[in-house]
C-alpha cells in the first residue's frame, strides 16, 4: 500500500476512492479501520470511511488516529485526511483538531488544507471558498442543519478550530508552478505555520499542489487534492497505472432510492425524479417520532410499489420545514431518527430481494451501509463527479451509489441506473 486515506464520512470516502481509481490506483474502501478479514494485498490505496464529521471533536480525533495507526501498520507511506469540499465543520472542529492530531502522529511540522474541487464548483481564491460563483457564506450551506457554514474565509474558520498558526498560499504562487508552491511552503514553515490553506481554482492547480506535497507524510483536503498524488508514486517508479472500471456488473435484485439529505442539490434531484414519473414517499421526522411512520410500513410501501423502475423514499424538505422539526425534536435527534429509519428500511429491503441502492446524504449513507452489514467496497464507474457506483466485497452482495447531499446533477436519480450492467 502506498497511500492511506482517512475520510470523515462515508460518501466522502467513496468520492476520494473514485478519484484515486480514476488516477490509476487500485483502491479499496473500508467501512471503519482495516481488519484482518479484509485482504488488502495488491491495493495501492486504502480509504477508511469514518463517521466522524459531526461527532464531538475528541471522539473524531480518537477514531481518526486509530485509523491512521492501522493504515500505517498495513504499510501506508503517506496519509491523506479527507473532508468535505465545503469544509463542513463548526468552530469546535473537527477538521482542525484531527489535522493537528495527525501532524503529531506522523511527526510532521506542516501540512496543507485544500478542500477545492473545481469539477464540482468548489474553488478557493485568496483563502475564500466559493461554490460556483457564490461565496460559501452566501450559499445554501449557510443553512446546513449540523454544520452551517457562515464564513467563507477558510483561514479564519480553521484558525478558530486549531491551536496551531494557520497560513495561506495564494493563487499567484500556485499558478507559478510546483517549485513556487514548495518555496511558499518553506516560507510558511519559517513563519511558524503548521496548517496552510492553499488556493486552487482549476484542476491543474490541484495537480501542482499535489506534486509540491510529494514528500509530506500528511496531506489534508477534499477529494480534489487526491488527483495530484498518484503521479508522485508513478514518477518514483512505485506505481503502475490501472484503468478504472467503465461499467459495474450489479448483483441481481430490485432497486431503491433512499434520500436523507436536505441539501439544495438533493431537493432538486428529488423534484426532477418525481416530475419524470418516479413514485415517491416523503417521510416526516415528526411523524417518525410520534410513531405514526415506521420502517416496516415504509419498506412495505417500497415493495408494493416497485416495478420496472426504482421508487424513492425521502425526508428532504425546505430549510424552513427542517428548522421546525429541529426546534421540536432537537437538531441531532431530528437527523438521527430519519437516518435510523432509512437504515432499517434498507435492511428490510435487503431481506426482500433488493440489492441495488442509491443513497443520498453522508450521514444517511453511513447508517444504511451499517444496517446492511457492508464492510468493504469495490469502486466502479463514475455517475457524476465524486459519485461512483460501488459493489460490496464479501457478504452481503449489493451495489451502492452513495451520494453526498451536495453532489450530482439534477437528473442523478434517473441516470444512475444506466451505469449498471
């Protein structure tokens, strides 16, 4: 193994695993830290999916350090701490505390923070994160139910989370090439910075930054930064490029769509799918809490209504409706009861012959995969940037498309099925 990746949620792990696979690395994704039951022989990169994005910072640190230790023991020469391209976090963490803990673990005095992913409209300019042409703080992310992002300046955001001094390498240095970025890193080190936000507005910027960080024991960022890492191993004669899978043969069985994300992108995908004739059932956290909606009833509805095309179960709603549920139930409970119900629905559907699932939302994906009992994934073809089909390694045999809430084109729920054989 050359590269070990610690991802703070499941869809983020799938996102970065796809990036590494596209760039020629044989990549295995694990749900949780490596275990003896999974054969990692022949893997160039191993991605560990944690559920650490929104838990208390000390717990996120403990999980991330344990994963890093396991990856290093398995042979990883370089570590990547992967988080969301929208830098989802709070002033308490968890990006800063985890990055600092991994710096200590690796004995490093400096690392970068670069969540940019231009292919999905995430760019960093003079330290400010943009979603398309909109500042992060003006985007729908400002209303995220768990990690509202109301400051687009990543240097400020990260500094509030970290004990270490945070610096910036602006786009001018990045556009000047690999050597300019290396010199900027040395300058940041001399100024006492341990965490350095790096600008990137084009994919080529990320390749430049990746090359400049070839000898770093630890890198942090979004999946975009991973596109520049495999070439370092190829240049060193350590990696033979592999072609990514063009299609995925899925196990025989019925399909379903489970959506727990309330992001603007997912809401639009739901609207487009329903307008195209997809049968859909909306679940309400207040009804779940009151016992008026149960997993068995929802699973029965899916079974009875599934025909030639998948049906959709979703909790996604307008931010005002989400806020009302949070005010009555509490933000954490409102999210958890939806995730738990969709996870149980997934388990019941699996027992009734459903083997092909599209799941929207990082927390929802983690809950569903846990309920299904999946522990490792093979990375398949890309549906949209950052979202591939995957197939489980070992039992149960299922095909999964695990979508971050913010990712995917408006017709994602419709076109995903065309990528399966």
